[in-house]
């Protein structure tokens, strides 16, 4: 391998490794959802479709780190709400499942 080619490959590989390590950390705003998050992210916050698992569990739409849009929130008690959310609060139409 020529010396010039090595001079091009080494910086490229180093840059690629750094970029892979620098992926954006994404957080949820709700304390009960903080833990593990998989999904879309914007500005370091959950934004778009995703799934958060902390003390409670939520799968659905997020905006600025909050459940926002349609989603299913399951509390640690097993109770669940499936429906619309606005800034982390139930809003609009949905179904609440609870235990008697």
C-alpha cells in the first residue's frame, strides 16, 4: 500500500470512529419514563415516534421529550391509557384501562 493512500485512510477511519461514538443521547422529560429510550430524537430530547421504559412505559409519539400525539402509557401498577397526549398529559379521546 502506498504511503499517500495510508495518509488518506487513517484519518478517514479515525473520523468515522469518532462520528459513530458521538451519536446524540436522547432523553425523556417525565421522571417516570427516564431509563431506556429507543426512537427518534431532536435536540437531545425524544421527538417523533419512540418507546421509553423507566418506572412506567410509553410507546408512541413524543414532542420535546414529552408524550405528545397518539400513544400507549402503562403505569407500573399495570393501568394503561391508550389515546391522545399533549405535553405529557392525557388529552382528547382515549381509553383508560384500570383494575377494580
